[in-house]
């Protein structure tokens, strides 16, 4: 059976109720329970059993441990057309806000191990540039530091800013390119689209290489919500 059909069936479980006579289980048949964990097996094919992300495909990111509001917004964005990835759009298009929040909350509580940091192939100068942008930004270009919003430990901030640790460089570069190309959108004001527009391709590669080199641990959690004003207005973290 094609994988997309399996995924569709898994997500349809909470939406369809079929009344059939009880039949004895076949010998050796796996037990099935209608739980959220069971339904989300569909997600594990790409994002890992614990939402740790795929080690075989860098474009399937880690979603475990990210703030629930952030995860919820991404699912809504796929459903409502602000983000475009065929499989995610297909999975989410008929799901309610309440069910998407339930999924987001489930993954936000998972704490699987982080991948081993990638040894960068970038030059020392490129890594140094990436560190400057991540930690300090570039005032001359109007680029705020990544750490100013995503936290000093780069683990994100409650309730809606994601962690950047545990992501692969190709994924980070692809998302920046999606914002630059107008393929990815977020709630207005779309702060990341404005920041990405100011980054050169060289800067994006430097930031991606530096971030992928940062270690994480299961205790790497999003920072508590802060009342400190963000350096740029962001619809995903209204203040």
C-alpha cells in the first residue's frame, strides 16, 4: 500500500467511526489502541518515532520539544496554505484547530536525544561570520541576532519561537530560501521573511553551518516567555 494512503488512514482515525461486530484477534496480530500516539505513527515515517527528525533526510526536521504554539501554528499554516509541502498539506487539510493543538502539545513534551553536531565543512571565516550573525546580528544590515529571539541557548522561547539546535544545515538554508522566495509565510508581521530578505546566500550558509554545529541535550528546553521586547515585531510571538 502506498505510504501516502497509510498516512491518510492514520490521520482519519479520529474522524471516522465504524461500528462492526467484535471479532477475535488473529494469533500473533499486533494489538491496536485508538490513542493519539498510535495515530501519529504516520508522522514518524518522516519526523522519527519521537519527533527527533530524520537522520536520512535533512529536510524532515526535529519537531520534538518545540513550543506547542509554534508547532500548532505550523500545522495551521500548512492547512491554510501559508506553507507549502504536499504531504503536510494533505495530512492537515481536514483537521480541526483543536486536534492540531493536541498534536502540537504531544510533540512539545517529547525529549529524545539530539543528533551529534555536524562537523562543519565551512571555512573558519564562514563559521566566524555565522557566529557573529547568530550571537550579535549585523546592525549595518538591520539584521538582529538569532539569539535575541531564539534565546541565548538557541532553544527557542515559549510560547511560539522554535529552537534552532538539532536542525541540519540544508534544512535551515531551505527555509531561509523559502522565505526569500515567498513560498513560506507566517502570521503577520512575518519577521522571518523580513530578516531572510536581508541575508545573502553566503550569510545563510554561514548561519546554517554554525547552528548545525551547536550541541543539544534532552534537557535543552525552550526558554520561558519573556516580557522583554523583541528586536523586531513578530506575529508568531505577539507582545
